[in-house]
């Protein structure tokens, strides 16, 4: 997340749009940067996600609005910064989303996105996607949407097609550490995200089989009960 915010060139007093804000993690960090003189608006198509984000951030300069990131209900050139943390790959038309980011940006300011790299470079999600695909073969494309923008050259060309200039795409590897398999699995059982939702839709016996198989596959990342996995991200940014 720090890399995304740095690429977006956020300043004190900025008006920031966080598209697909989810639980508001990127928005929370942006609030700390813009200060009381700035404003962060978080949008999402999920009312539940927006409610959770607002509950976390209501004490700061934060507003929440439910809307589609491909059709933003804001005037042209109305934001200093646009962020999209781990959301663009789920857009039905990511290029349309980037074009909307460009439209609402003020001239000379930046939009920055973060997407997951390929499934083999993000095992904490890639392994789960692979296991679910065995039980839901008709949903393979949807299950692998998390990795749909893993090609850096494609992401760069999409920024260019959306009208951005001064485009930068970089790779960032993060270390993810969880204290136990149960800690890793809890968000999946809670249905937090697209893959967990697909998992919860399975019959009980299939869910148990998926859990057991993921547990076995993740054993190579385990040491003294803790799991350490690297996750490769792509960070793309462009200037209006």
C-alpha cells in the first residue's frame, strides 16, 4: 500500500477518490496524509463494505458513496488523486474504469492502482483459486479474476489507452505472515472476497475437502506453526 500512495503523489489538503475502497485500508492511510484540510471519498459497489469502511473512518475527513467504478458520479477534474487498491482486476471493463479515473482527475495529477500478479506469484490466493477450480470447473475464469491484470505491459497499455501520460508500472513483492492456518482460513470462512464466496457456495463435504487440500499445499510455507508467503503486486500509475 505505501508504494501505491507514493505513486499517487498525495499531498496535504488533497481531495482523494478511493475507488473500490473495500474496508477502507488505502483510504485510512490517505487520510493520514491529506490531514484535516483534505478529503477522502471512498466508493464501492458493496453497501456492506462501505458501511464497514465508514465505521472505521467516520472520525476523519472521509465520505462514503456507493457507485460503480466504471461510471463515477463526479464532475470532470474534481479530484487531485485517484486510488484503486486491489479492485481494478474485478472490473468487467478495466479500461473503462481507468478512463473514468482519468476523467475525474485534475490536470497534472495522478491515479495509481495496485493489482495482484500471476497466481504462482501469489500463493496465498493462487492455491485457493486452483483448488476451487477443481470443484467449480465452469467458473474458472471468474475464480482467476484476481490475476487478470498480471501482465505489466498490458496494464501499461491500458493506462495509455485511457489517456494517461507519464505512466509507470512497477513490481512489488510483499511478505505476508500469518500466525496459523486457522488465522489464514478465518477470512475465507467469513466470505471476505470473491474466492471465499465461491468456497462458501460449495456443499459442506466439498468445503472440507478444499480446506484440507489447501492446508496440505500451504505446508511448504509453514515454519513453527507460522506461514510466510511472498505476494507479488503490480503498481501502475499515470498522470492526467
